[in-house]
C-alpha cells in the first residue's frame, strides 16, 4: 500500500539529491559572501592606510565594547585617543559575541573588547586576555531574596539573563548544570543591558553580572549583590580581533590604550 512505484521512487531520490546539492550551493555561497565582505573591508582599510600615510586625515575605527568597559575605562581611553588621533571617526557598538564575531569575520569591526571563554571562540578569532571578571547574582535594593546565601534559596526566583553563546548568563547556566544545581526555571531571555537593568531596578528579577559594575556609583544605583556561594569561575575580558589581519594605524593605538587601562 505504502510502497512507491519504481519511477516515483527514482524521481523522489533524484529530488533528494537535487535538494542536497541546492543546500550545499547555498552553504558555499554564504561562505564566499563572508569572505568577499572581508576582502572588501580589508581593501577599504588598506586604501585608508595609504591615504593616512600620505598625510590624509579622517581615520575611521569601528569597535565593540561590553558595558563593563564603557562604565569603567572608556571615558579615560577616549580622552587620550582624541589627543593622539584628533581627526579619527570612532564608531561604537555593544560587545555581545553574537554580533561581535560576525562583525570581526566580515571586517565590519576593527576589534572588540568582550567577555569570552577563549576555548569556545572560532579559530579565525584571536583573543588577548586582559583581566578576569568575577560575577554574582544581583537585584534591586530591598529585594525579598537579598539575604540569600545559597543557590537553593534562589529556587523559584525570577531571572533576566542573556543566554546567548559565551555570555555570562550562558556561563552561569552551564556551571550550575555541571555542578548538579538547579538552573533557573523562570528566566526572561534578554540581550539588552539597558532592559536588564530596568527589570532589575523596577521588578524582582535577578541578573548574573560583574561585581565591579555594582560598585560603580552610576551603574550600580538601586542595585545590590547577593552573597550567594559558591560562584562560577570568572570569565576572561579581552581584545578580540581577526587572526592574521593586523590592526590599522588608528585602531592599534586605541587597542593599546584599552589594554593599558584594563590591566592597571
């Protein structure tokens, strides 16, 4: 009853083969498109380098940063960079790995400073570690679970987490599962730092984030750390760049300034 006729069977198999070939062509096409974008971006940078070496002005630098960097060293770095490169046009983006990695691989970003587990990064990405960043649960001042000292006391809590690959939220969930601790069952997924902060300040949602941000008088307003133990190991903060592609004459000193301030 359910058997195909030989002719239909051959037709079906043929269609399957065609579909497989079509999928392969799309995959190859995407890979070529990524490489083409990188080649064009590299060519644009080379032209800009030549123009600058000939005395031209107006270098362009595109980078991505985590909120941690923005709230700590960015103001000082910008002041120093504008003294040495007063004509440079700087473009900033938020340093989420989901957008950082394609931006680097396609040549849209010169470099990024972000939290990452180096072993999880693709081969194309070079990672220069600058600091270890410990993190902990945190919520609004007056939160009903603020006195919690164990993960068991946070069972049933409402969380707001970035669960994208290589994020701190993802790092937390993987560590909890590996240590036999219940992962948050009630979690709002969010990739926006601003939305996370508003939920933390205005509701009972808990976030997992860097200690140092909570000590900042502006960023940490209305928030407090929960003294829960034990905690996951720190993640590394570092400079991400495309392997084998040197930074431009404008981007290199900027990366050096960030490295100096973050290692201090």
